[in-house]
C-alpha cells in the first residue's frame, strides 16, 4: 500500500462527508478552507468528496 501523504477527513458517526488529499503547494489553511467547502457541499447538496480512494 502506497502512503497518501497529508489528508483531512470529516466524518459523522455513521458516514464520511469528505476525504481530501493535500495538493502540491497547498497550505494547511487552504486545505482546511477546501474542507469547509466540501463539508458544506455534502450537507446542502448531498455530494460527498473522496480524493483518497480514487
């Protein structure tokens, strides 16, 4: 199994809202901002993001 590097995950008790991989040159603040945006998209539109398992 290959290492995936820096990732962030937002999950509830029974589900995962978002799994994001830090992009090259992306700051931690930019990654967390993107996480906030994907959490909002999951809650409002039902679109869940998985950048880890693709």
